C-alpha cells in the first residue's frame, strides 16, 4: 500500500510506525490495536499521511482526550503561530522549567548594530541568546543559512557589556530553536561553530518532544476540549502551558466557559499532566 507524505513523496504504508506514534500518546496496547485495525480497513492506495493522522486522532479522541492531546503535540506547537510570538513565549517557559531566568523580546546594542533578541536566558551566571525560527509549513526545515546568519549576530554581541539581568552582563552562548527540523548542514555548521540547537527531533534525547513528555510542558493548543478561538483567548491571557490551568479555573471563566466545560477542560489537563 502506497501513501503520500506531506512532502509529496510516495512511500509504503508502515503500520509499525503508526503503532509507535499511537503508543507514545499513552494509549494502551488494546486501544492501539483496535485503532490500527480500524485504519487498515479504511486506507486506500494514495491516501495522504495527513488523512491517516486525522483518522487516528479522531479514533483516539473517542477513547481518551488526553491521549489524543499528546498525539496532537507537533500540530499543537504549530498552532502557536502564525507569527511565532507565542512560540517564543512557549520556548521561554521550557527554559524556565529547567531553572533558567528568562526575558523575552530584548533589544541589545552590538559592536555594529542593535539586535532584537527573542529570548535571553541565564543559569549559573552564564547568559545565552535564544533565537526562535517558527515555521507554519509542516515540511519547512531550517537550513544552514539560519545558523550562519545568527552566528553573525551573536558575534556582534558577545564581546560587549549589556544591561540584562544585571548592569554588567555578557552574552556567552547562543541557542537556535525551531518547531520543525534542521537540515544536516545546519546541524554540522552549528556543531562546528559551537551553537546550541533545539528542534522537534534534535538533540536525539533532549528535543522538544522529549522535553514535553518528561516535564509535562504541553502547550494549551493541544487540548481537545477547547476550540481554536478559546485557545487563542487563553494565549492572549498569557496562559501558555496546560499545567498553568491546573487548579486555576479563573482564566477559563474569563474566556466565558460554563462550569461544566471548565470541569471537562481541567479533567483533560490533569490527565495530560498526570495530576490524577
């Protein structure tokens, strides 16, 4: 059975790969087996991976909202767009969870020109700039031009004294973060230039996916009990992570949810973050 990927490439349908992604959602083996059997009965030659994903998500949601939310994580991060402003806030939250001090959207004067930095982080007296490359397209990757450009900005800033967390700070490290992936050349250049990269699947054991699952850092956009409009309203209230809703119904009341809907949202949030 041939299927069509987002990139347009035609590949063989791999039920094992779909099984693995469903298992990572937290669903039981019995549920995963049932969903696989249902999908294998419905797929056809030339079906897109997006259609298969929608089928799996819909079937999973019937069983567990929280498992469906976890399965929807990559798409949920993309829904922090289109401008990337909320993606930057989300990334700052990830660093904060690892005991970094963070500030967003800071302007620093370099040797040559001024630079608006997405995020500045500090831990153990070391300060790093973090540049976020957000992509709405599902197959758009960050190529080697991205770290080359950001390295030039970092070099313009690193030897200067700045007022950030104190009045005498220096930027000594640089991170580049994307919601998609980096090309092989981008990774090679970053390694050679001692730039830190973070993407959906890189580094292998400490990427956006693993950070979310390890520390329950799911964005509110992954919740299945909220509409897109309601998620946007929460983002504008600076509610970025699902865990920020736990024991906090005030923000849900502010966006006009009924008491019954609030109960359902908090139940999904608690299950997703394993507070229950």
